C-alpha cells in the first residue's frame, strides 16, 4: 500500500491566519475565505473564533 498525504487537521500557519484576517476585513464571506485558504468552512470559522476575527454574514 502506498502512503497517501492527506490535508487533514493541518496546523494553521501564520501566513494563513494573516490572509484570513485580510479577507475578513475586506468583508468576504465564510465560503469565499475558506475556498481561498483551501480549508473547510468549519475549520475557518473555528480559527476565526479563536483569534477573535469577525466574518461577514453573506445572504
């Protein structure tokens, strides 16, 4: 069996957190930010909550 690299439960790097802050400050929605970071919406939401970053609610 060959080993497979899975991008699962990867720690957040400082540049990713910076990009999260930048996108959130520009008023981007959760889905858009998560896609830009190649992260799940849940992971992005959780990290924003930990860092106290407000993400705009898109409707």
